[in-house]
C-alpha cells in the first residue's frame, strides 16, 4: 500500500492553496508595499548626515592633495535638502587625514545608494529633479576626487 501524505505540488494543488489563502486573508491581489513619507524623510535625513561627513572628508582631502578641484559645493546639496524639509543637524566629525580617502569612498557609496533608492521610488513625495541634480553633481565630485 502506497502512503502519500505529502504529494508533490501539481497545478491543481497550487490553485487550491491560492484560493484558500485568498479566502483566509481576504486579499484580492498582492501589491508591492509603497514606501511611506516618514521612511522617505528618514532616508533624506540619512543623506544629509552623509553629506555632512563627506564635506569633512573633502576638506581633509583638499589639505592632502592640492590638485583636487571641485565644480560643485556640497553646501548647496545641504541647502537643497533643507529646502525639502530636512532639519538642520550638526554631526561631530573626526579629522583623520590617514583614512580620509577611504572615509570619502564609504560616504560616497552610501550617498549614491540613498539617492538611487529615493529617485527610483514610484511614490516619491519630494522633488525628484532636485535629487537627480544632487546625484549628477555627486558623480562629478566622485570623478574629480578619484581622477585628481
């Protein structure tokens, strides 16, 4: 006698399980959750903090390498974020000239991740053009530092 408590899933079994799940959970369709305004504001605040740290790293890098010439001022990015509603923060920074390049790369990577996350949101509650402007200027800054 064959014992078959755990049958392999067939299309009929998957269909029955889907129907039961819908009836229990009362879900008409599964949608992707949208990121709320509070989380977006939190990401903007994180971006502001990383920009402050990057500004410190760039000042240290300019002390070490006089060939670094930046087209854009990071303070303008901070002003844009303040215009979007981010509260002005002060962050205690460390002036370590030995690790300033590595610190710059870490902050730049985080800044680019946060900007791409915000720009690619479907329901972004803030000005996407301003964030895109910050992204392009950050890429120019990255290029200027790496190629100096």
